[in-house]
């Protein structure tokens, strides 16, 4: 049932309008003045507001203006016995959706409210589609293709580990509790998050995702909570955040372990109170959102070191789901490989390719440090480099060189000429070890780690996000390591 809020200072009018809308199938709540109405809107968002024009304290026109500041997509219908063209024009300019002059027929009211509700739904759906479109990339672990569906059907494999994971997903899906999904990079945490959403009563609601590691603190705050017009330089219009847009749905906080302490505090409050304020606003907005967080870090260790708030960790870790690495479910490698090969063949317009048994045994024996994402890349490479558009077989010799036990992850080719590597980037200067930090003898583990990170940073032209993605760590983790090494004096900017 669509929820409609009726605002009128006269009890008889509230009851009459409410009864008419209830008979038409709407859920109706009533407020005796605009102040109470604004409090009720903040607690639970209606689909439409029907308000009287003349009320003590705050008029209906002023209420239209205030509602527009809270939610510009929330339609408001004004009722008045003092209808004039000037009043109607002013109300519409302030954002009123429609205007009814008393006395009006019940059918006239119902038609206006139905149109308002449909208009608000279309506007919200358009906003969600704009946000969701960039996120429609294929998930990593068993993403739904032509032969798979949603929910737990997204997960490919019948190993004991995957059967247990499916059971856990179905167990937590009916709950309203916060879910924390952990696992190594590339295991398919986003796929599991979507399976939780699609298996839950919220499946008909929106699911939005935010990559917490890819945004700076200020951008992440605005992305999560939204901002008011003029809240900061460049904020030319009101913008809703992901929490607000995901109301009655699910919000995925990807790599939640990478958020700053300031955002951790604000996130803790949302999880505790289900309410927040937009940047630049003092109006509290209530939301009904289920939060699903993911992390490839050891969060208890981050809590112990002080990098992550203990109280936030316990708020997130209500319903934990751990995704096994691919080497823990080798029985699923063959099914995943066939799935990825078939999907790439369909995408590239090629006839289906078979995978010989020896190839499958080799794939199953590999340790997969990059997990399912690495397997997906290998399968795509095999299809593309097979050179056949008329079918055939992926042979053992083709993939054996890519799965060398001594070098499980092949080095990436440089993305820029050597002469351009030393150029400053938008992410800051590229760093290199000081000569004193590089010795001729055996290196300590930290030296090996530092050399690997700096080498990757050079290969990606100083781009921290791409470097972090290639190394399987968060941008914030990368930044903290670079900062520490600079303070220790073991790295310096290239001249």
C-alpha cells in the first residue's frame, strides 16, 4: 500500500480526505499542522503529501517549500477554498505537484494522488537507474549470465564450501541485520551481497553500491549522505546520497574497512539510529536501509591497531559471511571455467569452445592467488587468443604458461613510455627508494613489499587507485604505507 500523508488543521477534513484515500487503497497518516508533518516526513517518507493551504504557524505553500528542501522528488498536492490563479502559480513555482480547489469530488482527489504517486516513483526510478548503470559490470564469482538467475543461483559451484555459503545466505537474507562479508580480493564479495539482497524481502527495493576505497573523505561523505545546494564550492543543486536513495532497499559499502575515522563516526550513527543529515543541512532524515559491508582486510587486527573503530566493527559484524578462496573449493574450478568460457564466447560472437580434461585438471591444481577474478581473466584470454570463431578446444599448452608455479601472477606490461613515468600525477609525486634503502644482500620482508609497491606505482604512472587495484589492497592502505616510508626517509619523490 502506498503511504500518503494528509495535513490539515481541521480534524473533520483530515478524516474525510483520509477515508476517501483509504477506500482507494492507500495507507493514510495525518498531521494537524506543517511542523508535525515535517517531523513525520523525516521519520518515514510518504509517497505523496496532501496539505491544506491555510494553516496556523506555517502555510501549505511554505510547507511545499520546506518539503522541496528535504526531498525534491516528493510530490505535494495543495487543497484550498481560496483558489486564485496567483496562488496556484506561486505554489507550482515552489514545487507543488497539483492544486485542488474546495469543494472537490472524491474521484478528483484520488486521481490527483495516483498521478502524484506515479510521478514520484518515476523520478526516483530514474535517479536509481542513473546510479546503477555504471555498476552493472559482471560480478566476479558466478555472475548471472544467460543460464543463471538471481539470489543464490548467482553462485556457481557445488562444493561443500559453496553449499554451506548458500545456506548461510538464505539464513541471513530474511533478517534485517547488518551483514559483513569478508574474503580475499577477487572471491566475489559483491556477488554474495547481491545474492543476499535478491533473496531478502527487500528484493523489490533498490540496491546501491559505494566503493569506499575509491573516494576521498569529502567525496565519500557527499556520496553517502548527499548535500544541500551551496553546502560547498561546486554544490550547485541539492543532491541525495546513497542512503537516501536506497530507502527500503540495500546499500553495499564495498571495502568499508578503507573509510576514514570521521566517516566511521557518521556511519556508526546511521547504523544505530537509522537517521542522518545531508552535508550542509540540519534536517534529520530517517531511512530504512539494510547495510551490507565488504572487506578483504583483517578487521579485528585493524581494530586492535586503532585503524578501525571497535564499536563500528561490532555494529557491522552482526551477520558475518566469509567467502572461501578458490583454492578452498577447487571442485568448483571446472564449472566456473566452463561458465566464463561460454559467456565470453557469447559476448564475442564465437561458437562455443570446449575445455580439454587435462586443462581442467591443471586449472584445479593451481593456487589462484587472484581467486575467481584471476580465473575469469584466464578464461577470457584463452577464448580471445584461441583465434577460432568456429568452435574448437582450449588445450593444456595454451594456459600452462600462464599458470607457472614460480610466478603465479604474470607481471603487467608498462602502461606508459619510460620517459613519461617520472611525470607528476594527479595522485601526487611518484616515489622511488633512496639509494641507501637498497642493499645488495638478502632483503627483509618489508623491503620486498616496498619495492613491489613502488614498482607497481611507477608502472601505473603514479595512479594510486590503479596501483591499489593491481596489488589487491585499498587506496587508503597504499597511502598510509607511502606516508610512513616518506616519514622514515626510505623513499623520495623522483626528481
